[in-house]
C-alpha cells in the first residue's frame, strides 16, 4: 500500500512522510519538556496536527488518479496543498518551541504574523481543494459509483469544514462560553466545560476519509449520499452545540 501511495503522488507522499518524521521529533521533545501552554504540554498541539496533516495529504495523493489527466492543474493542487500544510506545521512547531500559542495569538507583531500566515495557508489550501473538486473526472463507471461519489462528497464536506474554521477566527478562540485552555478531553483537548468549535471542524475535514471508504466498501452511491446528509446534519448539530456553549462531553 505504501508503494502504491508513493506511486500515485510522490510529492504528497514525501511531504506527508516528512510530517511523520517531525511527529517523532516532537514526541521525543514532549517527554522532557515540563512547560505548559494553556495547561497542556506545548508539543501536544504540533503532534495533533502532525497526525492530521499526513492523513489529509495522503488521502489526496490516493485520490489524485481520479482527477482528470491535466498535468498542470494536478501540479498546482499538489504543490499548493503540500506547501500550505508544511507552512501550517512549521508555524505551529515554531510557536510551541517558543512556548506560546499559535492560533489567535496577536500578542506581538511576530505572533500576529505567524497567525496570519497560518490563516493564509488554510485559505489557499481550501481554494486548492475546490479546484481539486472541479478537476475530479465526471465519468463514473457503475462498478466504482459509490467510491467516486464518496470522494466528491467527501471533498465538498471537507471544504465546508475548512470554511467553518473562519468561525473560530471571528470568535478569536476555539471555545465559546469560556476562554481557551480549560479542562479538555485527552489528546484532542476539546473543552469539557464550554462549546468548542473544533469538534465540528474535525468531523467536517475528516469526512474526506470516511465517505470514500464507505463508497469503496459498499459501492452504493445512494448509501454514500445518505451518509453525507446524515454527516452534514451531525456536523450542523455539533456546530449548534458549540455556538450555544455546550461541550461535546461535559465533565
């Protein structure tokens, strides 16, 4: 499978692999680092992103052969999302090393610049994924109907999940009803005392993996469409909960 993934898109494969190497380094650094940022080890946040980003990059790499054979546009997509995600990871790692937050940090001109760079990276990545959606082939062989529609609908919901991140920017924090940094669930650190916009964002962007897998296993376009509707309803519900200050799991 690794060989096939590397064959489908070598650039995205190696950028994803570089993120996993960075994950190993951050994990080792976290063991001896006793500092806390908003109550947690500073390397936890980079580690979360260094898991999520390779999953995203490798998903697009796997789906790339399903796009129309337009070499120039494929290159635009792979280079854009690869560099945008690398920039995101570098900014988060840099701020963790400095012992401060990366998101919504405008305490100094340097911190504001880092945050703005991250925002630009996410915006550019979202645009690139919209181009990828447009580039996906329109011909759908019956034997691959569910899988291809899983990719298309998964990409649509991914884009919506990325746009939902704008709500966090307008809110100036991940949480609603309390400042960032309170009690949270293990690893993901989603708030257990207030609404957390990251929950809907997480499920939105990772639909990109769920729907194609469902379509591949079932080969049912109707089932994928139904799952998409249910998924959007669930994500909308999670967003409603967060906007009203309600945590996913209260503790």
